[in-house]
């Protein structure tokens, strides 16, 4: 027996590098590594040569220079005298703003549509199917541009709000929906305003604490504690009490017509609104399909088993169907969020100044620092997507079915 | 018993009553509507809301569509003809259809070439998409890239012929040496093809204008044609690359594996638009000074990289879905890595991943519109640029966008319907 497993004796031959399985993988990897190094050094050599020929160097010094352009939608203070770095930060915040807003609305619309598509109502389910198919099969860029065009064409201009025979009016005297963008009241925090906010957050935490306490009691002692009305009370009473006790420290600044435009309040430009809306309804069509697939993936036997245990329909949904459906829905849902964030880079088509518009658009064109700008741009998106993947993996591990 | 009963009562029916039709509310359309539309107060509200939405949509769009003007030479003329009535100005489509489909610069008298290329494309993909089509057609599929290239870009027929010849020479050399050494055959094939192309380059240079179509430079391509070209070329190129990447990511060789993982995750983590920026402004820095190859080719390279990363992930899913036993069975038959992949694993894994690949293809085709952002005149670029900016048609949004939506919807919806059809076919196989 030993003679069979004897290693082949004799001296090492060169052909063993390819034909002997012990060495072959090493050979291939070495070749791959050498090719990779060769490719990169060729690219790097070209880069150095080209940069020298063009009289350029690789440096991020331009980020400290004044940007000299204006950004009309921003979350933080910024003037045209601010640096390119500041402009990029404004862009990052704008990207995150539209991504977060878009993810929230897309989830809401997507869940509603996905559930309605499963409804028994023939007309509604067909209508939802048409919506999903139309939005999934047309490029998001076209939807962004179309919705921008619709917003500008359909909504009234600020001048329509003027005069006695105004053709448009503000909703509840505080919201104005115009073709230029939406105006909403801005909360102004007086002294003590933050205390009200803190109390509000504390009472939200309190509501969750109450829920946990009730569940614990239920499991430990079998006692059912009603949490609905205490929760509602906890939500409103302490905050309102503190608000009036402190003498109304938070006031609202209403947008008002001044000249040809509105002044004051929160202003969201039409580019932000249409980008947000377009990304939401486009992504919602995909999310609706995920939700539908997730609910269909829970086998009918589960529902029937729960029903035969005597659970009511609401409880069946909450305790049996949803926990299993969510396990199927959430991973593709999160990758849809990732897609939405990446698609938000199309903001450049409607002039919304996200990171692609500032760093990858005007800064790149003004300074001519193409490599540095694009590299920074890619790093940012890569960081976001890696972060979202990490969250997804953590979630998958948390809800993974623990098989025995 | 029955007798006594019969005597006791005045009348007993001795024949069956004829069957009555079911009550009106339990039959036909009424029953269907009751069950499907009005089966409760909540459902009724939903139905009414849906009816209202459909009514609003139709009442808005139907008069606009039916009252449309199909013959006019500018928006102003259109408005004159309409004279205040509701109606779309579809004349922009009848007047500018050629720009929407082929771009501004493509020579007018050569439109038959891309059209023919498109029809031949349908013939070429038929045997790939429908397993029942005659296998002989695959020969045409293999020839199509060269035919399509010649039809669209024009020039002498020797250019695509030399390209084809290179592949043929490479294949023949490979077949000769394959028996002795697989790797040696592959290396010899590459060398043979390169030599053929290098030598053929002189022939093509000399034979300029022999059996030639009017040459069309890449920058003259545009319109929906450009979307179709980018979509088809990038998907077909990214399939083999995607398979290699997926195999690399699954492989036991750590260096190869990490190269593939980094490439895939990097490409999937950045938006396509940043890759297009790279094609547009950065790629030139990484090439030898003086190389100047055109934007369409650079864009094709970047989109292909993008698509192959996504396809690699789809195929990796297919590879992972195969039962472990298939790999072990291949090993126990004594097949080496290449054989087991080629004969056992890939045919099954690819079959599983076809729906995913089709999804990527649809997504990629939609993403080809992004090239309009780096100022190439595809369909979207065409509408936003030359047409909406022209004095005649400034302001015709709805008609143009509806046309674009319609075209993309038709193509993408048919592809996704095809994928669902194929999924059903494959399911039947497994049963």
C-alpha cells in the first residue's frame, strides 16, 4: 500500500510547473500576479508620462481653493467664496438628503403597491401591475426628466399667487407648491426650544420602553397590558406640557410672497422635488415586486396552521406571515436602497447639486482635476455602498434561520 | 307510505322541475363583479378610487392623443392648426423620426444599413433565445458581429473579413495542438490570431474602398440606434467576462480570487455615471500618449466592465445554487477543473442564472441612456439636445418623451416577458 502513495521520485522538472497539480495553482497565481503588476505599471507609467506632458501633477490642493460658483440647494452654510472642499461637502449632504428621503417614500409606496397587487380586487391589482411594469421597463433618467417637465408645466408659478384674482393659493396658508419648488414653514428655535425636542425624543423612547415592559409581563406572567392609550398620551402630553410651560419657545416662520417670489420658510427646489419623486416611484416599482415575492414566498400552510391554532387574521399577519416574509424582503430591499443612492447621481441631469454635480461636475470642469475628482467621487460612493452592504450582512446574520 | 301520502294531498309532482338559471346576482358578469370588485366596503372604495384614477388618466390623455396633429413643420404651425383645441403635436415625430432613431449625423441615404443590421440581429439572436430554432443558425450568429460591424460602420469589407480570419486561424491552430497541450494550443491560437490581424492590417490599409460601404465614424452614431448598439455589444461582451469573473471568485487560488472580488465589488459599488466620467475624461490619461480611440469605444469598455461585474454576481448565484454533489461527482469521474466546469457545472449553472442575466440585460439597456450625460446623442440626448433646442420644436415635451417611453417599454417589456417564458420552460424541464 505504501508504494501506491509514494510521491513521484526523481528530480524536479520544469514541466511539473504546469502538469503537476501541486505546483500548477502556484504557477497560475504567479502568472496572474505578474500580469496584474504589469498592467498596473503600464497604466501608471502612461499616467505619469501623460501628466508630465500636460504639465499637471497629482494633488488635492485644489480642494482648498475658493469654488467661485453658487449652489442653490444646500443644507449647510455655503457661499461662492467657500472652498471646493466645502462645495463637495454640500454635495455629499445633498446626495444623502435625496437618498434618505427617496428611500423612505419608495418603501412606503412600494409596500402599499406590493400589497395592493396581491389584493382580491381585480381592477386594483391590474392597475398596480400596469404601474409596476411601466416604471420598471423605462430608464430612470427618462422618468427624472419627464417628472421635472411635469412639475414645471403643471404647478403654478409664484406670480400666480399674487394679486386679488390669484389663480393659486397656499395650502393652509403655510405650504406653497410652485413650479419653482415647494415652500414650507421653518421652525425657529427660541431659548428652551431644544428642551421641548429633548422631551419629545424622551417620550418616544418611553413608548418603546412601555412596549417592551408589556411584552415582558406578557411572557413572564401572562398578563396583557393595554399600551395603546398610554402610548398616545405619552406621545402628546409631556411635549405639549413643556412647550406651553416654557412659553412656546418654538415658532414657525411662514413663507410669504415678496415681490415675484416667496421669502422665508423652507424652500425645496423643483430639481430636488422631481428627483426625489422620480427616484421614489421608480424604485417603488422594484420594491413592490420584492414585497409581493416575499409575501408569496410564505407558504399557505403557515397561514392555515396559524388559523387552526385559533389566531385572528391580524395576529396571523403580525406573528406568522410578516416575520417570515421580511426575511425574504429585506435583503433585496436594501440593495434597492443602494441602487437608489447610486441612481441619485443622475441629479446632474436636472441640475440638482449633489456630489456628482459639484465635485464631479463644476469643480471638475473648473479645475480640470479629472483624475482626483473622479477618484474622490468613486471613493465616496464606494464607502456608502460598502456601509450599506455591511448593514445588510449584519441583518442577514441576525434574522438567519437557526437550523438545528 | 308514499301511496298514502299521495292520497292524502291533492297534487304530487311526478316529474323533475326543469333547472332554473342561477339568480342574476350569482352568475356571469354580476357575480364576477360582486366577488372581484365589490366584495366589501373597503374593496368597493378601492374600486371606486381605481375607476376615478383610470378615468382621470384617460380623460387627460385620450383627447390629447386622438386630437393630435401629425403633419406640421413646427410647433407654431401645430398650434395654428389646433386653434386652441386639445391635441398633441405628433408632427415632431413624423418630421424628426430619423434623428430620434439614427441621430443627427448618420447619412440619410444609408438608413437601410442600421435597419438591416437590426433585422439581422433578430435573426442572429433567435437560435440563442429559442432552443427549438435550427442549430445551423448558430453559424450565422457567429458571423453576425462582423456583418453588423460592416453594415453600421461601413468601410471596406476586408476589415471585418480580416477580423473573422484571425479568429478562424486561431481556432484551427488551437484544434491542431489541443491534443498535445491545452495551454500551448491556447497560446498558439492567440499568437496566430494576432499575427493574422497584424498582417491583415496592411491588406485593409491597401484595399481601402474595395467593396466598401460609405464609412461612418463612431461619433456620427446616435439616437435609439446608439442605445441598441451599446446594449447589444456590451451584453454580449460582458457574458464571457462575467463567467470568468464568477469562476475566479469561486476559485481556490487566493490571488485570483481576490483580484476578482476587488474588481466586482469596486464596480458594483460605484454608479455607472462615474465610470462614464472615467471613459470621458480620465481614461485618456492611462493610455500611451498619442492614442486617441473614440468615445464610443471607451464607453463600450466601461459599460462592459460594469455589466460583467453584475453578470458575474448573477452567475455566482447560479454556481452556488448547484448541489455540492455535482462538483463532487465531476471530481470523482476524474475530470480536471476545465473539463468539469465545461461539461458539468457551467451548463447547469448558466441555465439557473438565465433569468438573472436577462434582468441585468434589461437594466443595462436602460442604463445606456446615461451616455447622454456625457454629451453623447443617444435617444435621450437627442431629445434634450438638438430637438428640444431647435427653434421649430422648442417646448414639445410630452410627445417626444411619450415616444421614448414607448420605445424603451416595448423593448424592455418584451425581454422581460421572454425571460418569464423561458423560466416556465426551464421549470418544465426540471419536473
